[in-house]
C-alpha cells in the first residue's frame, strides 16, 4: 500500500530515546533502517502482527519488548503488560492466541522477589487471557547494564476465519470506534515515577482485548475492516499510520472521545494531549457504517466497554491527514507524535 | 519425565550472573521459580522448543535473548547469533523455520551504524538460513540502562514428519554424535573482550544447524532419538540434562571429542574445560546403534561437518550421571556447570 518511490532514509548518527517513542522518529528508524535491510513483504504493512499461511491455516506472529519504568504501577506491572501487549497485538489481527514465549533480561542484583512477583503477574495474566506460556529464556547481565528487568514476549495465534482485516479494507464513510477512555496507562505510569508533584485517582487500563475482539467478530465481522490497540504514541499515532497507509483522511469529533477527568487534568497541567498518550487496554476499530450500531452495542456489552464510543469517520480527502473538530466549530490537524514526552511507558 | 516429588526450590535472595550461565544455578532458577508459577506441561521437558499440535500440524516455538559482549567477535556478531540461536533451537526439535521475530532493546547513545550493522548481519543470516524476519519491535532505554544492544528472537517452525525426538526415545546402547570441534564460540568471545593477554587463531562457530539436521533426517530418521545444540554450559551441561531427564548414564571417550588446539590451549591456560564452553554451531545427536554409521557419514558430508564424531554412549547405570573416560584408563564425573566462568557469551 505504500509508495516505494518515497522511501524514507535514516541519517541520524546516534539512537536516542525518541527513536523508541512510537512516533515519527520511530517510523523513520523502522522504514529507513530496518525495512530496507530486512526487505520482507510481510513487514511492509507494519501491522501489529504478521500473518502467515501455513497449510491452509492463517497464523499470526508478533513480538514486543517491555522496558516500562517503574516495574509496578497502579493497576499493573511489567509482567502483566508483557502478556497483554502481545495478546492484544494478536487480538487486533483477529487472532486467538495459541501460545506465548517470554524472554527475561535480568540485571544482576535484582531481588529474587521482584522477579518472582513479575513471573507470577505474567502467569496470572496469561491464565486470565486463556493462553499458555509455552517457552522462555532468561539472561542475566551485570549490575548497571539493564534497569532491573526487561521482558520480551512473542505470540502465535490462529486468525479467526471471520476476520478480514487490513488497511486495504478501509474506505471513506467507515466509522471509527474506541472501546473506552484513553490515556489511562501513560498518565498512570508517568505519575507512578513520582518525579512530578501530581497525584491522581487513576490506574492503568492494562488488559487483554480478546473479549472486545470476540464481541466484534460475533456481532459485526462482515463490517469490521481494521483494528489496532493504540499503545505507544496513542490514538493520534495509530490513526495517522492508518490515514497514511490507507491514503484516507480521518476526522475525529473531540467531544466524542472518552477521556477521564484525571487524565484530562494531568494532561492540561503537563501540556500533553490525551490523543498521544499510550493505552494498554483500548481497541480502535474501523467499521462499515451499516454495521456500526451492532459493533458499538457489542463493545458496550463487554465489561469495561461501557464507555465505548464512535469518535470519528474515514473520509476521502485530505488523504493521509487526521483532523479533530472541536465542539466550538474549530479544526486542528493531529500529526504523528514528534518528540517523546513519555519514554519507557511500556 | 521428571519426578514431581523432588521439586527444587529457589531461595537465593538476589539474582546474580551465575543464574544466567545455563548451569546448575540457571536450572534451579527455572525449576524453582519459573516452572511452579507458569505450571505448564509444555515447559516441563525443558527442551529447546515447545511443540504444539494445531489442526494436525506440529508447530515448534522457541525464544532466546542475546546479550553477548562484545557485540562483534571473530566469525560473527550479535545479529547473526540471534538468528542462528533461534533457528538452531527449532532445528534440534526437527523443525524447519517458518518465520522469525526480532525485538531490539537499544541503549540511547548507540551509534546508528552499530545498529545498522547488526540489522544487516541479522538479515543476511536469516537469508542464508532460508527464513524470513516477519515481525519485530524496537525499544530504546536511557544511556546506562543497557549495554549497547540486546536482541531477542523468537521462531516458529514446522516439525518434520520424520522427526520423533525426545528424552523418552533415548535408551541404553544409543550412541552420542557431535557435528564438530567444541568450544570455539565461547573461547573466541572470551578472547575478543581483550581482558586477557591471550590471542588465538580462532573464530566463532556460529551458523545454522539446519543442514546437519536435514542430513540426519534424510539418512537416519528412524534411528534419530534426540538432538540438542550445546550452547550455554556446553556439551557437559546439555548431556547432564539429558542424563537426568532420561534417567540414563552417559559415558564419553575423551580422546574422541574433537577440540581444536587453540581451544585446548586457551582452556589449559585459563583452567577451563572445553566440555563446558559454549558452542553456537554444533549439534549433539543421540542415535540408535543400528543407524550410527549412516548418521555419522551424513554429518561428515555436510560442509563444516568433516570432523563429526561418535563421542560416547548411553548406558543404564549410574542414572543421571555423565562420565568421561580418559585415554589412560581413568574416569571422571562431569557434573553440570556450577560457577559462571564466561558470562554473556551469547
């Protein structure tokens, strides 16, 4: 779907935190350095999972590295995040997880109880999500060569035969749904660092999206065109990638986007936009207008989906752009994340 | 195959480098902390890959974290190692790789050229091994929170229908084959650190074992009972795990084990035993005696396998023990690796 004639290049001399933020710099790194070398058509669509056809089965494969700081935060921890992140990348590809792999990079000197707590969190999250940890690896590096614990998970899933998803299915008139309030995870982790004089009654939204995806497939699969979990870079970045890759415009109605007061308040104080804040338990879906009522009702019936909402629409022009309409009749363009306000959020 | 009545426990207060060395402490960590929490029968055999049956297909899944220091060494680099390590874990399970996933944890401040060189090494190794990188992830952590670059790969493979492997197939009388000289990788990396006043004309053996496995399956699959790539902890650790899990004794003939002079010399100077040194391109195979000639000839026909040798035998007693016979008629017990002479070798 991408124009090969405008291949980005990567000329930055040094890798910086911003290259891991999920925004513009990340995309330049991936498209300018990784993709030309790996040269694999399976990577080109840059979806959350790769889909492979093996003897008639559609397998989804995905991996994610977790370097969140601190390791524990209200509502979750790195162990849970490592399961949910990978299960969710499979889920938004329409795949039910078959098995997870987990690799641990541990800094020497980490108290064993910290490791035990995270293995336990990972095991419990996997059980709740109905998936087994089928393999793993552990490496230990010297004190000062990591930050306590990093976890990398990989997942294999079987794509639901009802799922036909991809940017190629997105067309003008399609509606944009979100499963619930945005920004909870990023703001929770930011506040948990204790570097800001801010407190809020807020917990991470980390959870498996599988129930949302199953509800959508059950209620509206013929009209379900695309899904994504807006993690690093938030809803703004996920929709910018969609607008670019599908060559469409996306218009959002600001007043329709669910945001908790605590998130809105923290964002105002910190000069952040909730649209760029990471989520770990929200689903974006693009749905044919004929199926939008059924899809929205299905999301709202899932526990945790009560605030699911239709937040915008796909339009033909201006292609590649995301625009937010404010309640006062104004409009602003929402670009991809440029800086990195929140490093190591997942 | 393990006695659940002698479940090891893990009481160490702190994680140390030795817990990542692949020896006794690693096994205690895995069996005492990870397995009881993850409680998954697929993990119990502790093989290099998990095998899952999906709609009649046998899929092999595996993951490995790579934290080798230095990133580049004679004969290879972390990028190559990350492909070969995972391809080899699939190969020794009798599986042909279908796709690899690669996650990068990058320390801020890493020169982009270093990253580019490793992505290139990874891409080339994957191409040579006939497997695609189908997905990935990149995270950046602050300067001082990693050591340049860590890579975690995961792989999915399809188990060859001719492969029936596992400790349950190993029986007294079976012969132990090795594909070539041992210890090259570990000693090469150790010397590449430049901390010792030692030089040797030696390169890592890092390579894909797929050609060896295909040769064995083609020539001797009915007699092929078990395979393993003896990486961390070396041949001694791999065979100790086999002896324990299969409840057999293993006797090795010291003079039959191929070791290059440079490796032997460095080991003598450093007080190390080549049997404990990591390999990244050697295959251990346990073969029925009726098939051993065919299997050995097949290994020797593969380029790089010219020095393949039969190095020992499976016996009934003393169960769980690995014994080496010296050319002078002596015998010594080779236990699992206890300390960690060579941290971060892979």
